[in-house]
C-alpha cells in the first residue's frame, strides 16, 4: 500500500511555513473576538494541532465528527456522528478541515452552526480541491494549499484509515 504513495506533493517544510502564515492571519482577523476553533475529525487533527499553536490569542477548542466518504468517493450525504459540546450562540466559529473537496460536508456544517446563532462561521482548510467543488457557493476563508484532482494522504489525510502519519502530503495512486 505504501508503495502507491511515493510522490510528495507538499513537503513538511512548506506545510510548516503556510500554517504559520495562516495562524498569523487568523490572529489578526479575530483580535478581540471570542473564537471557537472546531476540528472536524479525524483528518484535521494534525493540521489543527499545528494551526492552534500558530494562533496567538485565547481560543476555545472542540471537535466534531462528520462523515460523507466511503473509500475515495463522497456519498453526497453528510452525517454528524459527534457534535460539539461548547455553546455556539454569539461566538465566532472557525471550522478546521483537512481538505475541501465537493463542499458537501462543510456546507452542512456551516448551516449547522449558523442555525445555532454563531456570530460568524468561517472555514480553514489545509488543502482545497476547487476542481472537484460541487457546492459552488461555499466560501473557504483560509486555505493552506490548492491541490490538483488527485487522491492525497498524509498530514492527517487517509485512505481507509491508513497513512495519516506521513509528515507531508503525498499522492496516492490506487
């Protein structure tokens, strides 16, 4: 399985540099605001850990689990398997995701938090795949890297729960 993902798309050094830039921008944008950072598990956990350390202001942190994929394909149906425990009303929500592909999951999550009266809801993603976007009006506010239409693993992203532990982003060729 590992021999199918030898090509490095984004190096660990590039990831570190971009996460620092995102953290700086988010710090500026949310200065003086009550920020709740919500990681979408499982894929976002490595990016999320690096990102929150790069945000230089107080923040709350919570996690949720949403599922819309089986293997390498989206089902088009989004299920929330674990919701956040924190109160959202009146607070600024930053959803952190590993990759934005079709946009189905994040569109549902944005609506979910807007429906709970968040002061604002924004999206931060490590990777963005605009060529696969189905939800065309989804606004992704903070993007680490735009990537081509290839299946990627590493830095938290997986193929059937494997290969999340690569420190860089690699292309997986089934």
